[in-house]
C-alpha cells in the first residue's frame, strides 16, 4: 500500500504530461485570436514618447484609417519588420507606434537607429493597452477604420505582401 502512495505523485505527473501533450498535438499554432476584429478599438489614452503628453489613440483615426503597431526595442522581429513600416510611411499610410513594455530611452534609440515610421509614438510601459487590444506578443499590427472599428489584426512581423494587403483593406474600409 505504501508503495502505491509513493508512486501516486509520479502517476499524476505522467497523466498531466499526457494531457498537455495531447493538447499540443491538436492545437494549431497558426490560429491567432481575432477578438477585436469588427469591433471598436479600445478607447485608450497613452503618454506620447516625445513629450509625455497624454494622447487618445482614437484621435489618430479622424483623418482616415490608421495602423496601430505594437513594437519594442528588445524585439528582434520588430527590427525585422521595420523596413516594411518605413515603406508604408513612404506610401503615406499613417501608423501609430505603441512602444510595448519598453523604456522610453530604449525606444528613442531604436527609432534613431532604424528610422521612425510613426505618425505618433506612444508608450505602453506597463502593457495595459496591449492587454486591452489583446496583444499576444510583439510585433502586432491593427488596421483601424476612421470610425474606430478594427478591420484587421496581424500578428508577427509584417512582410511586404502583408503590408500591401493591409493598405488595400485601408482603401476599401473593409
């Protein structure tokens, strides 16, 4: 009887390993949560990277659709997508950059080194805005319509094809 009691923790651990293994085998890692798509973006205000003044993100959509890009200086995929964002800016796509869980001085150095594609630069130091948007990791980009509705979400670094698709959706508003 005491042998069975001694083996009980090992049996429980083995059962948990089988349970988690079965979950991982049946989970598609390409599926990305799109909870905000089709809904209004969160009505948030964040400090500006430039002067610390509070900026309401929704204000950026007054002129038309915008991209809201969550990025960080410590994020290698963010540096990878940066040339694509610079090209989008050159094509006059307004982009709001939200520095996610990053020190402002690191963000400034990152933008000085790689260029600044953002019409507005905001700081989400504690990650609360990211939680409201449903950010699962950086970089993540949201296409927001003029009425504040989220039209699309892209997780991971943007490729040139992804950028073209988002810009086409921005033009159609769908």
